């Protein structure tokens, strides 16, 4: 008599995706006005020129917003990075104390490449 081992594949349920607002809030957890604006960087949101305190490949944090955007609202923006303009769509992750944390929602490949090049140029070699 021969023993055979059977392996069974247990199908575990996929972890539920967290609600969009909670996921987006993790992008930026700091108070926006606690950090100085970046030199040469601004964002045009709903025809308002805003100071930017943080930019990364996933989104940005802006301060000075006065308007009607709320968490999970989608909007168009123009981000000016030292003379380079990047246009796209974003989603509001959070809004508090006149600041917005936004996640980039729709950026073309060319815009993402230009943003990546700008971010890479800002990294100081150790």
C-alpha cells in the first residue's frame, strides 16, 4: 500500500480594500501648515494659486485652499515645478485647516515622466 499526499489549495478570501478616504489619508499624515512651502513650486486648483508643501509620485499637499472641494472629490490641477507645468486630475484625500492632501488620479505617461525627473533631480546624493 502506497501513501499519497494530497495538497489542497485553500482559497482564502481576499482582504477587503479599505475605503478610499482611509487609503488616501495615509498618503499625507502631517499638518500641512507645519511645513514651509517648497520654493518654486505652486499648484493651480480651481483657479486658485496655492503653495505646495510636499510633492511625491503619488500626490501632493497644498495649503491656502478656500473652496468647496471635499474628501473624495475629483478635480483638475496644474502643478508648476520650477517652470515645468504638469497638468492632470487628482482626488482629495483630506481637507483640514486650509490644506488639501491630494492623490494623483489621472496623469499621462509623459506627465509622470516629467514629475519623476523633477523628483529625481531634487534628491541629494549622500
